[in-house]
């Protein structure tokens, strides 16, 4: 199976990916953040580097998905290929940070990639309020995220909710992470696992 965890910046995708991979014995695959050559530049000058960043993420996630095809283990993936295409890239375009020519080129490239891939068997969406996201982002202290504005996070949240509202409900669960600390609190993690178990029962 292919399980994917989606959510805004700071929602807890990476932490949950690590925890559920250990809990279920799944193979974890993470977003390429450390080796991403564009992230620092992007957050310092979004308009200049937005197209480069989105193409890099598309390439990286497509490589991941291709590697899953011959893997007989259950995979849990930190962020999906769809989030860039339906949330991040259109948001950059709407904010004037990716011009129309680049956005059209990116979307056509994504459409081509999408025709060659399958979606996850189960999507786990981590829903979060803006104050919770801001708190988590500050807590983890990544230098390149210091310049992220509340307006930018709010725009992303709106697009996440719009995307999720059209997603196949039989292949998705929504976990409201506000007030949850599934990293430090075992009861909170158990509650999350109970929700995931329900979602897995829909597809097995």
C-alpha cells in the first residue's frame, strides 16, 4: 500500500510519518528538504525562485513515486505530489510570485506526470489552524522558514481546504491536529492511530 500524509507547513507531516512508520513497520519516505538546493533562495526571493523550486519538487516526488512501483512494502510518504500542483504553485501564481508563463509550463508538466502515476491508497490530511502552524514552525526553528508570513500560511490553508473538499472521501481521513501533541503525548498518538486504523479498514 501507499499511504501519504498531507498538510500545510508546520502541520506535523514529517513527525507523523516517522511515528507511524515505526508503529506499523512501514517504509518512510520524506520530503527532500535538507538537500533541496532552492529552498533558502526561494524564501529570500520567492518571485525569482518559485518556478525552479516547484519543478525541483515535481521531479523529486515523481522519482519517489517511480521507486514505489517495485517496492512490495507499505510506503508512508511525507507530502504528496498533488499539493504542489493544487496548492503551492497556484498560490504563488495568484500572489504574483510565479508569472503566468511559468505557471502554465509547470501545470502542463504536472499534467504529463500525473498521467503516469497512481494516487495513494490512503491520504491522511492534517488539518491545522494558523496559530498552531506558526507555533510549530517557530518551535522547530528552521532558518529558511523565518520569513514565512501569516498571510502566506493563510492562503495555503484556504487552498488545502478547497482541495480536500473535492478529494475521494473513501480514500482519505482528516485529523484535526490543533490541541494534539502526538510526538510527546502517548494518548494523543493513540487517538491518531485509532483514526488511521479506521481509514485503513476502508481500503483493506
